C-alpha cells in the first residue's frame, strides 16, 4: 500500500467507505489531481451552469466544478434525481467530514458509471460492468471519460465516439491508441489553444497510480490554480514511465488538462 502525503492520505478511510469497488489509491490520485486534497474547493474556470439545491430548501445557480473530485453542477442534479441523500451546494463546497464524504461518494459514483457505460458500449472489449471487474484498459479509459465525458455511440463528444473510430480503423481500443490516433484531441484550432486534454489526464492519473513511489506527490495540491493542482512536478516524474508507451511528446503543459466534463 502506498502512503501519500498527509493532505491526501487523510481521505483514505473515507474513500474505503465510499468507493468500495474502485482501487483506493486510484481515487486518492484523482483527488490529488483534481483538488489537491482541498475539500469544497470551487474551480477557477466556469462551466455550464445548473440550478442545484441549497440548504434550507432553496436553490442556487452554480457554474463551477466543486469539491474534492471536482464535480460539475449538472452531475449533482443527476445524482439528486434518483439517489439519496440529496446533495446540496453547501455539501459540495463544505469542508467537514459529511461534506467531504459526499464529494467522494459522488465522484466515485460518476467514475463507476463510466466503467459501466464502456461495458454497455462493447462488452467484449470492456468486460467489466463495475470497477472491481473491469480490466486495466477499461479503468484507463474511464479516467479519460472522467475528464471529457463518456459520450455515446454515433455521437461527436466524449470518449466512446473516439473508440468507435478506432474500432472502424481496426485499432485496439486503448489509451495508447487514442493518444496516437488523436494527438490534438482537445485543441481548438479557432482559439489556438488547448481547451481540454483528456488523454493526457488519463496518462497522468493512471501513471501516478501505477508508478508513483510513496511520498512522491508531496507537492501536488499545494500549488496551481483552483482548476486543479499544477502537474509540472509530476510530469517530470512520469516521463520515464510514459516513454514506454511512446507518449513523451504529449506530456508538455499538463496544467491545461483540467477542463471540466
């Protein structure tokens, strides 16, 4: 078992309680990348707004990703439609144990739903319907979906339409092949800049989960914007590991990958 820095390690027990079917250390890396272990933090950049419940029976219009795992407001609403307890704006921006656990619970529920969506898309390539039964490749791609959304067959956005293209090309539906086939996925030609970097997100998070030595991410979460901690210290550490998958050329400027789903 890895031992992470105290500001990340302190969530281990709560992750074990709230995310029983997902590798605990993978969730801790997501927390480190998304919020730096800062419960209740709101992203610096705005996203599509949604009206979510507020304590006391009111409502509030939110337009920023929130919490330990940086959840966009529409996902809070999706949870509240069918699950309990109802999650409020104060829950997503709170810092006490109850708030932090709900933030973790919701983030893990979203990740697990993406594993399930991949299984429904292609049960042969992605045989697991839950994170505990998923292959490593399926978990890799669920991370990409966590960054950009899963999308749907025949659609234009999200990871599943890109996987459909790989399948049509006769290529394996893997994170490595995504990085090779779509090197500019998330780059806006009109704006001349990266809007999202979903493949790099998957590489960085999975690489940290699989390869980081205990204590090696001690600085993560202490620097960077509210949109997510700076990944430049991590990028250097992971470069050697990623070189095995021929991805070293896309590791630059990883700090730009934190655009919300």
